[in-house]
C-alpha cells in the first residue's frame, strides 16, 4: 500500500489521513505503575486534550495544584479532568430531563474534550449510549452541551511539569485539581488566555494564542484563515435578514476564491462548506419566489374565472302554474342532513351539464317527508324566497310550503 501511495504521489495525503484518525479516536493510556497523585511544579502549565503538542489546550494550572493521575503515555500523564473543566456532547443525542440533567438517546455517542481556551473539540474522550445520564453545565451556540466529564474521560499534562506525590504528602495537603477557569463568551463559548508559555520560559506550542482567538483551527493563522475571519461578520449580517432579502454575491465570490486555492487545506474545505451552504440558501430563496409567483398567477386566474362566471346570464326553468321552481331534488354537501333547518339542493338537469338553481329549505315544523322526493323531479311552492349570502354568485333559497312530484319533461310554459 505504501508503494502504491508513493507511485501515485499520495504519501503525504495518506499520512495526514492517518494522523487525523489518530487524533479523532479516544486516547488509550498506558496503565503502567505510577502514583495516583501529582503536584504541578510550575505556573502556567497547559492541560491538553491528548498526549502531544498537536492536541489543543484545555486549561492552565499553577504551581501547587494537585492532579489525579490515571495513566501515562510516553512523556505525558493522563489525569482526571480538573474541577473547572468540561466535556462536550451534541444536544441532538441528549434528552433533557431538566436544565441540569440529560439522558443519552443514541448509540456510541462521542463525548469530546471541551476547552477553556479555544473552540476546538475534535478529541474524543469516551463514548456513551442509550440511557447514560449526563450533568449539564450549559449550552453552546453551535448545538453542543457542556457537561461534567463522564467516567473514563481524561486529559493530559506533560510529565516534566508534574512531581509525583507520596501517599503521606497527599494526605497532608489535599489536591486541588482545579485549572484556571475562564468565562464563556456568547460567540464561541470560550475566552482565551493570552499567556502562551509554561514554567521556566518554555513555550509548549506557540500557536495556542492564535488558536484561542480564531475559530479556524489550532495551527498558526494563514492569510486564507484571516480572510475567512473577515468574511464572518458580513455573512452574519446577511443571515439576519429575511430569506428573500439576502444578497451573497460578493461574499460568494470571496469564499469561492479561498476554496479554489491549495495552500491551506483547512481553509479550502471550510470555504467550500460555506459555498455549499450559501448555494442551498440561494436555491431555497428561488423556490420560495417561484411558489409566490405561482400563487399570484393562480389567484389572478381565479379572479378572472369568477368574473367570467358572473357574466353568464342564467335562466331558471319555468315552473308549472302555481309552482315557484322545479328541478331534481338532491342531498347537499354544503348542508348535511344533520343541520337544521334541513336544506336540499335543487338541480337543473335539462342541459348537457347539471347546475344548482337553488336550495330548498324545509321549515322545522313542516310535515313534508323529504325522503319521498329526494332523487326525483319536483316542483316547489315556496312561502318565501331569499338569496344565499357569502357567494360570488348568490343562489336562491326557497322555503318550501309544499313539494310536488313531476315528470322530468320539458319545462311547462306558464305564460
């Protein structure tokens, strides 16, 4: 496989992929013999998410702070998370019992190391499954919950800044185990510490200050990352506008320019993701505009139809002498049989199509048995007549005093 990578010029990409996989997997400590308590011997000592300088910083500790050592790997001690630190879990996989408690609702849900110094969260500490409970400390704007580190979660400190403590020393001076806590900010959930060095003037990793102030990774900022940062504010302004008022023209071109370069792969992927998000919003806005246009055209066609319908002159078939109207009596969907007073539909069947010429209302105390006339051609003697309200073309309502069964022949001329 190595030879194949070399032949295809893909060795660097393969090594980079392996490096990222190693960072994303929970770190397993070597359970060699070691003391259970350690004391920090310098000021401004970084606690990290994993056993290397490539892992992001979590917090700082001061000389005299105590830590509980649970493992070691190479030149690093694995410790239980200090009291002021927290872990992160996606809120999509937690059912909240109340503001302080939650229950995991998924399988193998990753818990990540939260940082007091920056927004990085790629290091997985443990995995939780259905039914596991978590203690909620707060919510981040990015959809993650800050929780008390669950059992099995660890952090890491360089061995050169930890002095093992004997059992007698541990009893005589309680361990503090408390890293310097920072206040969370609404933008990224953290506030950076500005001192980037450990004791004795040694600098663990010079990019920590940049990592704390930048949402674009933990390595040294590049021109592309600074360009991305400059685009975030105007993008936020556009996203706060109504969907159809947003304009991404110049922003889109700038993101595409960053996505097209190959010098900074992180910025390339980040910008490419922004481009796809903006394209989806533009597509959604176009769909909304099309739907509004369709609705407007439909309403206009409906108005035209109603105007044309209203201009059609309709002539009710004449009724025999003494009858007010005649037609076929049918049940009405507009007035179900359960509604009182009972109303039935009177239909003209003399043409090529049937049309409603009126409604027959049976008074509450009437002795008319409508079951004998439904489905038959009838004549109606009405005690009164009024127009149905609320329609474009009003339809008359005949209050029946008598129904007469007729033969569905040609209309009788009453003149």
